[in-house]
């Protein structure tokens, strides 16, 4: 009788462990789906589409699961609409040197973003923060994830001074100072809207 009880207990424990594993798997699957909450819009070639937007910063937050940048952009009808752009998680941004003052509400920006099929959402690829006057140059923050040694990043390093605020050793984001003359030269050498930040 004792052996039968022991055998039944083992089966019960194994069954409960299996259920717990399935529940944990389901939980993490749902969490990952929520974490990557929108699918990317694709080009005709099947690559993630990049759009360039110009506007004014409404909100910038370093938080988890992703930092957030909301900018107000004028649409084709001349109406202002908000765009939510996803950044890296808080710990990664902080480690690289991003702070709450990296960009502020009211700053004029141009951004290149991987756009979503969900309207007015995307992931930040690069951000040009326009200087407030002739003395302060524009700052160009380029986020290339783990692919820091792209041809674009290499040519920017060769042509522009860095801001000194971002830790480049992580090879994920870099900040460059760019004045109007450098902008003209880059656009002449690499034509296209914000072509100097495209992959």
C-alpha cells in the first residue's frame, strides 16, 4: 500500500512540475509578446522600413522595459500628431551615458525611426537634436544596437567630433557634434534626407 501511495505521489509531483513549467512558459511568451508590442512595417524588399520625422519633443523618459520619446509632428493635413518612439531599456541607456537631460521637452529634433504597422509608433534609429542658437552645434545621436561598426557609423567617426557624453565602448550608440557646414558637406557626399544616418 505504501509503495502505491509513493508511486501516486511521484506522479502527482511530476504532473505539478509539468504544469508549472507550462504556466511559466505561457507567462514568458505573453510577456515577450507584450514587450515587443508592435510589428515593424516592411519595405518591398522585406526590410524594416525607416521613416524620417521632424518635430518637437513632448516627453522623454528613461524607463523600463524601454525608454520613450514622444514628439509632436505635423502631418500632411497640417495637424499636429504625437509619435511614440521606443528606445533601449533604462539600464542600457544609463550605462551608455543617456540622462534625463539628453533631450528635453521643447527641443526641435529630426529622427530616423523603424516605423511600426501600428500608427504613430516606432523604434529610434537616430536623432538630430537641433541646437538652440548659432553657438551650440546640433547633436546627432545614432543608435545602431549591437552593429556599431556599420559603414555609416565609421564614416561619421571619420568626419565628426563626438559629444563626449556617450560611452562609445559599448558600440551601440554614439553622439556626434554637427554644425551647418558639416551637415552641408555630409548631405553633398551622402545625398538623401538624413542620409548620413541611414544604414
